[in-house]
């Protein structure tokens, strides 16, 4: 299963759509700061499953702060990251992912791409999908054999 992870579009709907066209994912997970723009973009891709969490810049968001999703036997924990102080340390996020029995923790907020395994948990930040902030996303290949993660530039 291919999962596209996006965060922090801050109004760049065109790059959200470009990332989806570029990767042809089975699922899309958005990690906040532009959820209304993201939801509008997803209307153009009705056959793609998508999930979103609210970010610190999202006002009147209908989405929750945290989300847990199962994908091919892997539990994915998703947050924006601001409430876990991810700009300073990933330790609180790692502890929360363990509490949720997650194998993958997705977070945004910092605009800095991260794709690393800490002990037994993948910590993944796609960076910012907004062109002016880096224009990156994460692509996860998740199956019963394991997890592969890569950060890519949206073209």
C-alpha cells in the first residue's frame, strides 16, 4: 500500500494536487496547517482514501488533533506535532506513539523533513508541501513485509 503524507501546505492547494498526481497513492494523510485547502483538493480525487488532523494554524477545523489508522498490519499515529513540542525534541511524540502501540508516528509543524526509525518506531515528517517552504512530501510503502519511507520533492 502506498501512502502519501503531506503537511503544512498553508494555502498551496496546487502543490497538494501535484503531489497526489505525482505519486498515485492508495491513501493520503495530511498533518495539519491547511486542512480546509487539503479537503478542497481531495474533492478532485474521490477514489483516494484520505485522512487529516488539525494543525495549530487551522481555524474551525472539523478534524481531530490526533488520528490512528491501520494499514496492512501497521498502526499509524498521526498528529500535527505542536502539542508534542517537536521543534525541540521528538521524545514526547515517541512516547505517545508507544502508548498508542503504533509502529509509525507521523508529524508536521517543523517544515523539516524527517524519515528515521527510532528503536522500533518510524518517525516521519514530510516537511512542508508548500512550494515556498520546501515543497516536499513523504511516500510510505507499507505492507506485511515492512515499511519503506522516502522524502521526495513535489514537481
